[in-house]
C-alpha cells in the first residue's frame, strides 16, 4: 500500500474564527487527527462540526506516539497534525513526527495558520525588520543567563514566550541582562477577549507586574540592541573594569554594571566580567 500523507495544520491561538477555510477542509478530509491534547482539539472540532478519530501526540510521549502515527501513515492514511494553538513544531509537539516522515519519504504538507510569535511581532510597534524567536527560556538559571548573554547584543528584535506564573522572574532577568532601558512590548492573550499590548522599557514592564498578578499567556518582544561603537583603543580593559566596579559600589548589579561599562567603553562585557571575577 502507498504511504499516506501528513498535513501540518495551523489552528487558532484564541479566536476560533481564525481557522482558515483550507485548514477546516483538511481536518474534515483527514482519516485521523493527531493532537497535542485531544480534549482541546475536540472543542475546535465540535465548533466546526467535524467528527474524526483523534490520536494523542503530546510532548512527553512524542517519540512513542509518533511511531504509532507513522505506522498508520505507512498504511496509506491521511493524518492531520495540530497543536493546542498555533503551528505544530513551533514550541509545540510535532517536529519529531515530521522528521520521521521526512526520513521515511512520507509526504508532508503544511497548511499555514496562526502563530503567536508572528502576531506579537506585527503588533509590537518596534523595529522588527529582523527578529529571532527564542520561545521559552531555559529554566536553569545558569543556562538562562548564558543564552541571554549570547543574544543580548544582536541587532535583531528578540521574541520570547512565557507563562503567567514565570513572567515576573523572566522580565527581571531580561532587565538585568539586556538593560532596563531596552524597549519592549508585552503581548497578552492575543486574539482573545482580553487581548492587550503593553509597550515600554523592560524596567517599566518589570515594575508593572510587581503589584499586579500576571494573567493569560504572554509573548515578549524586545527591541534590537543599540549599536555600540567599537573600542578604538581609547579605553583599556582595566579602565572598563574600574568603571564597572564604581557602578557596583553605587548599587548596580554586577551584570548591569558590566553592561553599562561595555556600552561606554566598547570593551566586551564578558571581558569586563571576567576581569572583575579574577580580581575578586
């Protein structure tokens, strides 16, 4: 029997009316629908009057579930792959299954749909001609700060996802690493009833939720880093380290002090940080 086909279908991120006609048609024609959470997908299918057998394909069991789906595809079935909201494979399950299909020569098509990152970039009001999607930041503190330090000076806007119970800490970490004056947009509950876009600096956004409890799902868009002038030899590493040390004495956190010193002197922040660590 010939192989079947896998259709990656983008689904609404809040407003069910955003499902495309082609997306609805694909779900209607598929033999099975592979879903991140079958309960969530059932609500979508019920809304559109679609009745199809559902297959579970959630992150912790993605490898195992993909094998079963792959077997059905090999028998000639047409399977539609969806996540709870947005595009599968983008901070959602699906990439494992798609790779397995590609490796075995099973046809894969994509039906474009909603994506929270793209929607947030569009509505952010920032310079977004170039941007990088980072999704959810690593949970371990060391890995998180290593990643942020790696991308902080890029001349691209940065896009992050975050859950409400982690938002305060993430905004604080972004402010500390990227700089409190960095412009950003906090996009909450996009396409839903309580959609909200709050624009300001990372310091302002961080202060906002010190008193208010974050609610809903968030996309954080951070503006591109300002281009710093390269060190022309006017400043030495010792001078930059001394500047950072003075800022620390005046109450700045070490990471922020090194960032400010780097911006003022053109000496790389990591070099200043290392110099201070060695001297301590």
